[in-house]
C-alpha cells in the first residue's frame, strides 16, 4: 500500500521503518517542531535511513519519503496518525481538506478520536480505525536509530463504520501487525493501557520522579501492592463504564496479556510484571509534566470520568487522580480534556449506534 504516517516521533519512525521493510511505500510526515527535530533532519539528509535495533534482530529501512507536507496524505490509501492524543483534534482539522473518499484513517492510540473525525470531516467518506496502543514499543536512541523493546503479539482495533471491517481487514492484514477486530472504536478507546498504567504509575511516582530527576523506571518500581490496589480500583471504574455501554468487562491485566502473550493459560498479572520488568524498558518519566500525566490524564481519565457522568456511573478514583495531577502541575487538566461536549454527544451517539443497541449518552 501507499501509507502516509503523520508524526515522526518514536512510534511514527518505528512503524514507518517496519512497514517499509515489508514492502509498503511509506511517506513519513512531521507535523510539528516540538520534538525529534535532529532525528528528522538526519532522515531527510540520509534518504530516510532508519536502523531499528531489537534484542533478536537489527534491520535498516530507507523510508520512501520524509517530509513536512501534510497535503501528501491525499495520495495514500491508508493514513496513520501517530502523534500525541492532545493534538488529535487540531491535526484532524488540518488534514480534513486533504482526505479523500475511500481512504482508511488509522489513529493509534485513538481515545475516541473518531468523534473528532465526524465533527471536522463531515463531507468525506472514509473508514476510521482506532488502535489500543502502539504495535511496537520503542525509543529513538540517537538520530537514525531506534531501540525497540518489544512488539505486541496481538493488536486489537475498532473500526468505524462497523460495516467497513472487511475492507479494513484486507488493508491492515498486509501490515502484518496481528490486528484483531473489536465491536467498536469505543472499546478500543477504553482499553488504551495508558489510561490505567501511565496515570496511576506516574501520579503515584511524583516524589520519585522529582527526587531522582527521572533516574528510575516507573514500570519496575511504581507498582507495589498498595499502588496496585489503586490501579485495580480505577480499572474497575473503567469496566463499569464498559458494562453500561454493553461492552465486555475486560480487566486491564487481561487486555495486557492478550496483547503481549500467546499463552492464554498464563496468569495475567504475571504477564504484566514480566512486561514491566523488561530490561529494554526506558527509564522515566524524567519530569512530572510528561505525557504520562499531561496526555493521559486529560485525554484518558477526563474522558472516562465524563462518560461515567453521562452514564450515571461513579468514578471516584478517576476523579481523585485528576484532582491530584491537576494540583501537582498547577493547572486544570480536566479543562484540557476530552468531554462529550468537546467530542460532540451527537458524534459519540452516532458511533455507539453503529455498533451497540439501546445505549445513549
């Protein structure tokens, strides 16, 4: 396929290199100058050369086109959004004039950004795919080099409209990322692992982050028995919202196991702690105001809290975490967040109607 990837950060570069290696024609588009500028300049000067290192293999890909020209998405069959979710709405507004009927717009992770597509792209007939998480865990270690920690063995996605699943499957299966197809993009949004693990882990690690200046690893250190209790309470609130929407009440650890292990008989919590203790996992977060909080609290927790209110489902742990994070950063993260009003209640209900029966916000 011709694939345009929006976002030249860790995930965008890794996915671009991976898909190039598999024979796709990839255009990697940088959407801002906020991060990874040195790596981007390296790619432009070196014919898109990206080396990906993994414990089991190293490979080099030359990405076909490296650019800042967003209009080039009009030539793609599939457009892959891999930027921070805080900027999804503004990016969708920018790309709306360049989207064409019949394209697939893939947003990873999604956090219900399908609603933004309905809000800002009403006159184009496209298929929207939302992923739970990146298929490749990775970091740009130096310009032109990526260190990959692991690859998910399964990658659940939601498709809107649901009738387009066969079309999406044909395209996505060629990417060889082991995609599975959920009943709704809502399900994919609420199973974003960062909604649970990043928020609890980072908020409960604030003293450690500040004391060490980031010289620690949240995944290795944060999830003590008491913090794990908080995680499970938040996860239960998420599952109550899923239940109210008529979706399966799948715990975080079970969703994690499904993505990271093919052994369905293994204990899910054991799989999580094996995943968390990987020697290839990067240190950090290095500052309190990192994406673990400034992205996943407003885009994830605020969305969960707002959906809970609409569905008359209490989310006290979620609310407490939002309040603590806002106090720590000295700003109202809820005001920056995703709400039914911002996403558009009409748009959310349209998404729900497409895949579920008898539920309205």
